[in-house]
């Protein structure tokens, strides 16, 4: 291998988002193992390793100052939790009450944001680790500070590595998140191009459904990138590098709005231009732009210059030539469709310019409003307010907190009732398997059992093949690495790896073979408790709240429409209010997609409305695409009298109709399937004389498309409410 290829390979390895995480974990585990071997104190290994694991699970992205503050809070929480377990362990009744209260309170802290939720969850995990340590000593509480000190020392060791790494490589997570964002945008554009397939009887609904699900992934990537950039900006002025990333983020938002735009029903375009190459040229250009987004993602990740392909301008020129050829034919039936295709071509041209700007984002003008909404609470009053709003049985978090505390208490009672060997693994399994939704719990339950069985089988083979303690130590470190690399993406493999690591660690200080059957039995019992708790106690069946999720989707679309119309009235401005309305509309669309995916994993009775839900998702995503098309042309200047007619009249009327459907869904009230006012408005909007201003025509066409979408939405909403009422 040449030196250039080697450097390129190392650059690609360094660019992987999990590589830096793996290096930190490797250093932490290896350092602890080396210390234990050097001191000839292998009994220290297990609590040190468990402390490292808990600290790594508490880690969230932040600046090095923020991570240092989070580490201090984490260590205090870990210390209190570990000492409390040691002191209360001899008193089962008091311990059970404390376990229930602690699990409920720590779970509720998730209402304050990801950072607090991660610390609280890791604190609960470390509490169970402490229980396992005390149980290993036969329940004797002597030198009650000794094991907590080791657990906190392991956590502090990893935390220091994390803070130092963040201080040295602060911008690496930003690059990785932006690369992930543009990669997802590239996939979205390629999927969008499939809608322009010039094939009759194309299943547009299925492709729109796939597009809506991909939109959910784009939205998740946008939200993650925003949070990571926000941690670097804080309340101050961004530095030159962060400013560059901020411009790329806003560029991605603009690309997303353009990419999610629609200007006409695709089946109508296919029927009209089946014998023309115009749709093929649209498809080819969109596919090229999707590929350019993915190339940009790789350039950001590898920190290399991005060069936009000049041949795309040639493809755009060919598209415009094809449109001109169709115009010359003067077919009256094509007149309206050609105008929509010209709007599409203009949109693709703007996409082309935006991707070209990504070659030199530093040259872009600073946004007039570059504020990002920070949802984290700023003081104790805001924290309490946020917690108080979640202290209600209607809150999913509140129900999960109650469910988890009950499941852990039952697990604690069970291990005392049957005197299970290594019984505290029951509680640990329950803690990991019990998730906020039935679908997620069911998925994790299966993965946990299969992963544990695989880990035990592999451990049994490796124990016989490699009895040497040094080799087993290396296996323990490797297994720990595999766990952290795969814990969020391949949970079965991660479970097998953590099982291996635990068995190898225990084999360093005792008999690892003795853990095989207890580990399997405790995993099965803990999974059973978690599954029954989610199924029987305050279950959150997605079908029961589907109407509220659909209502929220429509409400967010209505707010987005009102913001767009305000932009047409006052002039284009990417201010925080507009960006927030746009992001909330896409977030609601993504939330609906996630809800429906969870519904599919629920028992048959609770997923009977899934088909209606998916049809609604297609319609609501189509509505959002028409809104995006309207928002993409906000720079359009309308005459004063037209602004009053379209904005004050049609725009407000459509927003009110969307609100009406949303209100009916939310309150389970009857919804009119037919609206004469909407039919009349749609017919009025579609009646456009030939001499009408092109800017007005574009806006009026988009409003007409939005209006025509309300009828099918009303029908589905009424059907859902009728079925729900009957049930």
C-alpha cells in the first residue's frame, strides 16, 4: 500500500463518527486493565470497568466546558447513588421504596432534555451495578465507601478522557453531524427523483410513503446537527469555523425546503408528457443533485474541498431546452402543466445554485437572523415548570417512569422471593429492556435474549480455547469496544459483547463458568417482567393516541402556512419564527411516521387503524410538500390587491380549514367529509386567465393544490373518528 493510500485510509477511519468514541473507550478500558495487572489487584477490575461503562453511557455532545460541568454533576450523582445502595442494602423494605422513588425521579429528569436524561439513566444503571457488586460480596456491607469509590474512579477516568478529547477535537462532532445530514438529504433527493419515473400506473402512493419515512431521517439529522452546533455557539458569537458550519446548516435547511417541494400531482405529469423526455431530465437532474449532496457529505467528513460538478449546468440547460420545445408545440392541454414544470425547473435551478454555494460557504453572507432555538431550561424555575407539565397521567414520560419503577420493584421482590443466584442481573435486564413504548420494548426484549444467548455460547467456547488470563483480558477489552460501537445500531451484537466482557472480567477474579446459567435465567426473567409491565400497566398503545398525532401534524402545517403567507406579505426573511414553524411541521411529519412504525409492532387489535394512518401520512406529507413549494418561492413579489386576496382571503381560509380538521381529530368530534366552501375556493383558485402575472399564478397554483388536498384529508379523518367512536 502506498503512503498516499495509507493516509487516505487513516483519514477515512478518523472521520468515522464512532472511531473517536472507540479510541476513548479503548484507552479507558486498557488503562484500567493495565493498572489492575500492575497492582496485582484484579478484584478492582469489575467496578472500574462498570464505572467506565456508566460514564460513557452518560456522555452527550457538548463543548469541553459543558462536558466538564456535566462530568462534575455525573460524578456527584454517581457518588450519591452508589453510597445510598451500600447503606440501604441490608434493609430490603426501605431499599425497595428507595429504588421505586429513585427510578421514578431519575426517569422524570428526562423531561429536562437529552443531557439530563442521559445522566439520570446512567445513574440508575450505576446503582444496579453497585447492587451487583454488593451481592458478589454476599451482601456484606463493610468498607461501604470502597466499591463506590472504585465505580466513581472508573467514571472519572473516562470522563477526564472525554473532556480532554473534546478540548482537542471540538469541531469533529459538528463535521460528522453535517456529513450525516447531507448524506440523508442526498438519499431524499434520489428517492424524490423516483417520482418522476415516466411510467404509467406508477404506484406514487408507495413511493411517497417511502419518501415520508426518509424525510423523518432527514429531520432527525437536522435536529441533531442543530443541537451540536448550538453547543458550540452558546450565547456568544460563533468563531470562524463554527460560523462556516452554521452557514452549511442553514444551506441544508434551504436545500431541504426546495427538495421537499411539489408543484403538481405526478400522475398528471406522467400522463401528459409520457412521450417526452422532460420528466426523465427532471429525474436525472434530481438524481445528480442527490449524488452531489452525498459527495458534499464525504468532503465535510474528510475535511476536503467540495467541487460542484459543472456538468450539472449542462443538464439544467437541457431541461430548459426540453421545456421550450414543449412550449413551441402550443398544446392547450399542456398550458397549466407546463407552467408547473417551469416552476419545478426554477426550483431545480435554485437547488443547483445552493449546491454550488456549498463549494465556498465562507463567501455566503451571514444570515440576518442566525439564532437557533435552545430548548434546554436555563434556570431552576424553567426546570420545575417543565417537570410540572409532565406530572400528569396523560404524559408518556410520566407513565413510563411509573411503569419502570413498578417493574424494577417487582424485579427486586422476585429475586428475594426465589433467592435467585446473581439475582440483581434481573433488575439490570429489566432496566435495559423496559422502554417507553410497547414496540420498542418488544424489539429490545428479543434482541436482549438472543444477544445474551450468543454471548454465553461464544464465551463458553473461548473459555476452553483460551484459558490464559492475559488473553482473556484482551478479549474483555475487545468485547467492551464492540459493545460501545454497536449499542445504538445493533443491540443484539452489543448485548452479546457486553455479556462476553462481564464473563471474562468475572473469570479474572473467580469462576466465570458459574455465571452462565444464572445470567441466562436472569435475562429471561428480567425480560419477562419488563414485557408484562409495558403490556399490562398503563400501556401506551399508539393507536389510542393516533388521532392526537394526526391533529398535531395538521396544526403544525397550519402554522407553517400562516408563516409562509406572512412572508409573502412582508417579504422573504429566514427569521427564527419562520424556521421554527417549518421545522415543527417537518418534526410532526417525522413523529407521525415513527408512531405508525411503532403501531406495526403492537397486538393486532391496537394496530387496526395503521392502514388509515399510513394513508394519512402520505396525504399529510403531500400537503407539506405543497407548502414547501409555496415557501420555496417566498421571494416572489405580489401586487397589493393580489396580496390581500390571496393572503388575507385564500391563505387564512385554508389555514382555518386545516385547523378545523385538526380540532375534530384532537377532540374526536364529527368532521364534515364535504366542504362546499373549499370546493368553491379550489375552483376559484384554479380559474386563472392567460394574462395573469406569473408570480401570482405560481402562488395561486400552490394554494389550489393545498386546497384540493383537504378533501381526502377530511375523508380519512372522518373515517378514523367514526371507527374510534364505534370502538
